[in-house]
């Protein structure tokens, strides 16, 4: 009787121990799948290609009229009184103009977004006080310092404006703000884009800029 009881207890311990090992293995596997590190390549814009543009990123303009802006990349050394990058030496400056031109950068993800999976996106942004450029209305060189907003989109190569992940408030401070956004995409999007946009409601288009740096995109562990 005693032997049977001992055998029963031992078997029960093994059974529970086995279950525990299995649960630990599943949990470790899930953790491994969700901890893939930063899903964004060249997330701090430090690697530049032969055209001095950050590799892995595409620059484009949304324009209603002829574009008047180029050269969105700035480094710390460009102007001695420029704000420092929040990470490394480089950041991107995206502009909105009174010519109805918006600047944006896009990256094709190595791994598509997964529908209904939670993601955490971190981005730092500020306004650069040294940005000047042509004005469509006055034909003069003017400051690009009215507060613009940053819009972040998930989408596809030919259709980037599919899912608005986030829109910031108007950005008018040259001190970096770091924001963390958690969201779940509703489709398996392939591209992530960052766009400078006018603060709304918009009465008349204007000139402004947003600098961004140090992006991090991660899956949220269940
Ligand atoms: Ca950087």
C-alpha cells in the first residue's frame, strides 16, 4: 500500500514537472518569436549611401505643385548651432511648404506587419530652428518654423497612406521629444512611412519642419 502511494506521488510529480517544462518551453518559444529586436533598418540614419541619403530609406514628395525642396538630411556638422542628433550624428528633416509640398520617408520592412499583432513604435522628434527655404508666396528665403506635425503610416509600396499609426501635436520645440506608440495593424502591411504634415484644421498652407531620429519598432511580447 505504502509502495503504491509512493509510486502514485512520484508519478504525479513527474507529470506536473513535465507539464511545467512544456509550459516553460512554449513561453520561451513565444518570447523568442516576439523579441526580434528593432524591425527597422538604419533606424538612426547613420549609414549614408553614395548620394548621402540614409540607406534603406526612400525619400519622396507629395506635391500639388512643382517641388521646391530637396536635401532632407542634416548632420550635426552642417551648422555649428544645429541641435545635436538624439542618437549618433544624423537625423532627418522633413518639411511642409506653402507650395503644398510634403516630404516623407518610407522603408520596406524585411518582415511584413502581422494583422492584429501588437507593435511598439518609438520615435524622437523636434523642430530644427535653422531651416530656411524659398517661399512660394513671397519668392523670398523664409524661416520654415511654423509648427508641423509628424504623421506615421503603415501601407504598401504603391499605397502608403493606408493605416494612420499616429499623428503628433504641432512640433515647435527644438528639444527632442520621445514618444512611444502601441498599435495593432489591421492588415499585413509592408511599408512604414514618416511624413511631415500641416497642423489641422488648415486655413492656409505654410512652411515648417520636423526632424526625426532614433526609431525603434518591436513586436509586443504577449
Ligand atoms: Ca541618428
